[in-house]
C-alpha cells in the first residue's frame, strides 16, 4: 500500500476510534440517571479516556506500523491496545479516588470493545473485497525463474498483498515443471505479454549487468505505462538480510538497520532516560536506599553496594552499581550466579527475585553509561568468553546496556548453561537494536513490571 494511502487509513482509523469512544461516553452520560452531570468528574474521565486510548494505540502501534490488510496483525494489536486502555482507566479510577458509576464504567468498556470489534470486522470484509476487485488488484509478472524469484513470488502469494502473480518469464521453459505458476514465455516476450494482458508491474530478478537487454525491456515497459522493478540478489555477497541507505545518489549497504545510529533518535532516548531515571531516584530510591542499606548490613557483613566492571557501549568498561546480594567472595568477578548458589544471602535471594538489586543502576542511567532499556551488561570475563562462542555477540555493544531488555522480558536471563541459551539472548538483543522505537522502550518497561509481579523462574 502506498505511503499516502497508509496515511489516510491511519487518520481514518484514529478518527473513527476516537469518535466511537466519545459517542459511547456521551450517550451513557445522558442516559444513565445516577451520573452527577453538574460536577467535573465525568469530564475528567472523558479527557483521560481519550488520552488513554491514544497512548495505548501508540504503544501497540495500532495506527503507526500496522498493515491494515493484514487483519490478524491489526486485530492482535487492537486487542493489546484495548487491554492496556482498560488497565490505564482502572488505574486512573483507583488513583483519582472518585466513586464513578460502576454501570457507566462497565458499559463504556463493553461498548467500546464491541465497537472496535465490529469496525475491524467490517473493514476486514471491505479490504477482502477490495483485494479481490480488479480496481485495487495489480497484475504482476516476474522476469527470471530462480531461487530469488521463487522467494519473491512466495511472499506475493501469502495472501497479504493486493496483487496477482501471472507467472514467470524464462528462456529455459522446462525448469519449473513442479512450480504452481507457469513459465509464460521467454524473457524478451514479457513486454508483449504485459501489454496484451494488462499487467501493471514487472519484477526482474535478472542481473542487468550480465544481461544488457534488461535495460531495453525496462525502457519499453515504462513507454507502455508498465512499472518495471529490479530485484537485486545481494545474497550473492552476504547470506543474510541487508539494509540500504543513500548518500545523495550513492547506495550504501549495511548488514543491519540501526535506528539509534541517528543522532535525533539518540537524543530522544537519552531525554527519556534522564526524565525516567530522575523520577525513579527521587520518588523511589531516595527512601528505599536507606532501608535496603540497613537490611543488608543486618543480614551479612560487607558493603551495601556491589560495584563491578561491566562491558558497555562500544565494549568500553564502566562501573555498574547493584545492591549486594552475595556474601563477599573472591569469585564474584569470574563466576556466574547459579540456581541455589550458596553465596546468595537470604535477603539477596528476595532482592534478585524482585529485581530490587538492579535499582541502583538508575544512577548509571543518570550518569550516562547505561540506558533504561538495552542489552543487559555482562562482566568483562563473560564478554571475552562469549565473544569466542558466537560471531555476532559483540554486535549487542553497538548500543548502551540497559537496566532491562527485550531478552529479559522474554525469559532469557540468569545462568547460561548451553550455547543455545546464549544464542537466543543475543538474537533478542540484536532484534532490539535493529527495531528500536521509543514506544518499544515503554512497552518493555511495562513488560518488565508484569514479569516481575508474575515471577520469573530464571530470576535467582
């Protein structure tokens, strides 16, 4: 779907959802007699509801990233946003401490939930018919029959594209006897076929450097108002996904996308880190640190804080702060904490389970050598060992380490016994740095709170 069309859909859905939310609120406020219409409390509820839905929709990327023809994804993100919306409203009611009508609140939730359900279903039906209709359904042919073209057609035929692939054009017409789609002719016959059959786009997987006539085919296609697109096979050079940037008209190939390589993104993340860590330090650690310090001193001998060199961004070491949870020992910098580790104190076991021991790292965030969210920092010895096990291990150091991370909220934390555990952790860390958005940091923070309350079997 073109970007301008996506923008229209986003505005349409956002406006439709807000209209439904406010219409339900207004109807209930008029029809439910027990509501005090003279006060301002229900106006406050009205404003908070709008803000809560927009926040929930933003965090779950309901409007910003979803492919609206992909009903499964769109529905899943809408459900997640609605559940977060309900949680925010319930938290507001609890903190605002006003006795809102239970009937009003329940009917608001039910009404809005049903409206979301019906609007998504109606639009999915509309999208289905639009995809089947000739006006919005593109006809496509593919030049070349090879592994790349088969993979491309596989993506086109997964049901999420508003196009129909007619077939391939290849000089050797006996190579795809087992293919679902036919070879329609030789390569140079593709233009004549496209003109005769009303084809909208031609995708070429043939290298124009080795086959100069492909440029002539592209020119002939555009002359006849047929879009001609080149599909370069970069897997000839690197066997993985790659990303393309441009310096003026010069294409630059990278092995991965790095949103935080952009200075504006780093500033945005740093500002969020500063504000969040400041509030945690002032509102929580200001009174919690003296209490924990006293308990640690009463529980075992040794310092309150455990300070250890850890690997940071660009593999530069920094002093990482934690509440001490182990008895003072000589193996702290080389030996990983294991399940039922005899070095863990009674208080330390509780703090590790509840992640309280990590809270002093908000000082690291304020200083600037850590972020709220990022790959967890490893001790220097482990960085050296793990980098020998996995080639991509050091990639995680392209960004600042975090107090929490994408791997941690998915259960990849604690002791590493097998190489596969390390691989999964690194895969999640790299996915995070390749897909960073501010909403993702906020989502991981909420998931961290949820996992902490629920309990993590790998937290010990």
